[in-house]
C-alpha cells in the first residue's frame, strides 16, 4: 500500500456534513481525491482494502482522515484504534471532526493517538472556515509521513 498524501477520506454518516466538508475542502483549492464513507465498518473496509474496496489501486490509502465519532455501528473511536494499531495506517494523520464536546470523547481520541480534535461549528460559514483551515494546514503546510520506512 502506498500512501497518497493529498487524498482525503471523510468518515461521516450525516450526508449534509459530508457534502459541506467536501465542498469547503474543494473551495480551499484542494482538487485531489476525496472519498466519503458513511459508517465505521465501511471506513475499515476502505482502509483495510476489504469488500467493495478490495482493489488498492482504485482505493489508495489516504494521506488524511477526517473522522466523526458518532457513527452507526462501529464508532469513530473504535475506527481510530484500529487505524493506530496497524503498522501501515498508524502514520496516517487522523482528525476527529465531530459535534461532541464531551471531555470523555476528547480524552479518548487523544489516548488513541488522534492527531487533532475539532468540533463542528453550528453555523455554515464557521464550519466552512474551520474545514478550510484544516485543509490549509494538513494539505499545504504539514509534511506528510513517509510510509515505506
């Protein structure tokens, strides 16, 4: 598996939030691949190239994962744990992008090696601005990890 540093995986069950996130990233000038999955199980299938995502050339390892906590079935914390326990995937930056401001969720995210924890603002413009900042930092400023070490 090769890491695609400018590809983004959005794990979000709320269709409106996923569309808004993608739109804000594109508005910020990000034109590379953005994939969206709707729940934890689908995220793990994508990341571990299983099921309909079994062809790694069609579904490359993303360079950034935006992960919601509140997902149907397998929640975002469990997805995060599995990502960070995998020797290849643990290097992929994971940003928890969620509505939860619960201290337990924040603590659990960092205890399981999330790279960042951001709460979704309620207003459209504020949400868009936050996602654009995420894109600017993680896709333009940050140096992506080297996977083949």
